[in-house]
């Protein structure tokens, strides 16, 4: 059985503030924690009992060492990680608003993860991959973008599910129209697309998911997951749809919340033996069950600081 989740993209250090309600320029103390959306997805999948590998490049520096050490601690595979002296490990400083929302400032010009090259991605890595997950942060005009193309090609040829969470980070893009163009370029490669309410209009030009589906169901897309924060989440195939409410929680830190959601969702698909071919035939009951459990998993994670370290080790 295919049993491995591979995620490609950025692994970095999030500097989380020790106080809420202050802008980055006002924060007096930060705590470094391992992050990066693809890495967080690996963390959720692995903490729930799956096997994962992170495909990235880190600096030959102490922050890169910290990421490797923590990945090993949580059981995330490091065999596909490259190191470089040409750039430092990426850093992201985060400020937390009173409601758990975030402000970002990235130190990544370039970051080591951006320098992973196409020829460093090997076809044999994907032979037993259940899914490949990626985001848009690493799809800018630098080598990692072409590394994504190779990874997606090899994963598709191996029969793996392709999962795409655009995970829009506007501060990283000088040209926001270029970001939108790149997201729409890579969208058709995905079997699963996870999108948030904050991203819907930017990507599709629509404010309602029913109309946006016409844009999102393109190419190979078989399943759309639409998250709405405290308002719950929806999932759609071309034949079925489901909605699940989100229980109200006291959000302490929403860093990595969306990653917890999609990581736990992918794990449920894996645990139920849902292959790429079976995605289109998921029923409303199946979708509702997956959404409900991922909502609860996500809800638990935001009640603690950080991302991977905050993720539970079981679904409720």
C-alpha cells in the first residue's frame, strides 16, 4: 500500500511573539518554533500515525539544524532535505492580534528553501508516495518553482494524490497579479484543492463558493475543501457536497491552523484507503465525517502556541 506523504516547499523558523495584541514593531520578545506550511502538514500527518517526508533545502546554519532536530523528534522524514551555504534558512516573524490573527515579516531574500533545484528531485522518491502536498509560497520566480514541476510530474506518474493549498502570503510577492497567475497555473495539476474564505476572492474573483467552484474545478481537480475559520468548513466533489460546523474555542495562536486541517484531512483519506481514483466518489457522509474531525483537530491546535508542537496525536 502507498503509505507516505511527501510535502515540498518551505521549512523555516517562525518567531512567535510572547504577547498578543501587538504589531511586530512593538513586540519585545519572540520564541523560535519550526514551521512552514508544507512542513506543518507533514507534522499533522505524522503525529496522527502516518509516514511523511519533507522535500526542501535548508541553510547550513543553526536554524537548519534546529529544523532537522525537531523533524526527527516528531518523526518527519529528513532524507529528502538538502543543505546549502548559498543562503540562510528562511525566517518568519509573526505578530498575533487579539483574535489570534497574524501579521508576518519574512527574512527570505533568498532563503535556502528557494534554491532547491529541479535536478535535485529524484523520480524514485515517489514510488510509494500516497500524496504530494504543496503550497504557493515556493512558486515564485526562483529554482524551487521548477523543483515543484518535477515533483508533481513524478508524483502523478506514480499515481499519488496531488494536494494543493495555495496558502496565500501577499507580503512575499511584489506583484500580486503574478501570484494569482501562478496559483491558477498550478491549480489544474491538483486532485485536491484546499482554499480559505480569505483567499477565495483573490484566487477566483468570486465571493461565493458556489460560483467559485466553476473556477476551481479545473484540470485534474476532484475535491475542493473550503475552510471558513470559526464558521466551519465545506467540501465538494462534482457529485456531492458537505458542511461541518466549527465548535467555538478560545484561539491563542492560529499559526498552522489551516495546515493542521489539511494534514488531518489527508491522513483520514489515507487511513480509509481513499485513492486518487476514489476521490470523485466520496459521499456526503464521508465528507461530513472528515470535515468534522479536521475541524476538531484544528480547533485543538489553535488553543496552544506554535504549529507542529500544538497538533494533537489523535482524532476525536
